[in-house]
């Protein structure tokens, strides 16, 4: 896999790059946000490892720029260990958060895990269409009437979860356990993500129906 490492710490970068490459990956290392964004757009990495404290700006800002049009998995690696930092990064679209210091073996395991979870096996995945929406499960892209719609990783996983379980009344707890990384703190977040997903799907967003007292249902037969 192609991995973009955005990390200004020289010692840590010199340690991580060869160790991750020994695990079979190609690593492009950028030491600031500007170079990191350029490398991301030019190289189209499979995974981004992103430090939050960069010399020319915040990693949060770079994360937001990546998430404008891309669903590439992003793992934040940061010395910031406060819960509010983790929540902010995850809400902005990070797929995982690793606090420094950490073992490189743990990081490479998390890389494998996030790729498995977000990408899965690509051999038997097909495009899915409903209404005016086409979902490319491999590229993790959604288009409405031919126009690409940018979804966050969580929104895409929610949509995938619904598509794979059409017409089922799905309990909130089941959705949270299957989609969210931190189920204990995701109850309120679920409603927010559902609302945003409905809005982004336009008229077809009404297919995600609220089942009062239970959760939600994806109605493939709904008229939009």
C-alpha cells in the first residue's frame, strides 16, 4: 500500500518510515502541512498517517481539506491525549487516533485494521444503485445524477450498512456497534450523521426512514 506520513518530528519520521516499509508498504514522508497536501493530491495514497502539530499549520486543517472530496483512511498520530482532541479529530473524519508514544507494530496493525474495515475484500464488491444514486463500494464514492457527493468515512459506512440490510428495522444499538469506533459515545452522534447523510442524498435521503422506538430502516421501494 501507498502510505503518506505527515510528521514533522525528524527522529520519529526516520524511525517510522523504514519500519513501515519493512511491513511491505511504500511510505512518502512529508514534514509539514503544505507538502503533505501536495503529496496527498499527487500520490493518491491508500492511507494517511497525520500528526496534529505541524510547523506551518494544524493537522486538523489538513484533515478538513482532505475530507472535502476524499474518503482516504486517515489515522491521526499525536502526542495530544485529551479526549476532546480525539473527539474533534474523529468528528472531522479521522478513522483512528493513536497517541504517542506507540509501538510501530501497533501502528501497522491499525493500518491493516482500518483498511479491512473501510475497504474489505474488493473481489466480490459491485456498484449499487437506488433512485438517482450510484454507490461505488470499491472507490468509496457516491454519485447523484452523475455528480460526485463527498461523504465522510462514517457517513459512507452508515450508507453501506443500510444498503447491505434493505427493508430491515435496525436498532440504534446495532448500527452504533457496527459502524462507530467508540460506541459508548456515539448515541447522539448517530442522529447527527443520519441527518447529514439524508441531506447529502437529496430526495433519496428519505429512503432512510425512522422507525420510532427502534431505530432506522433503509426502504429501497420508497418513492422519492
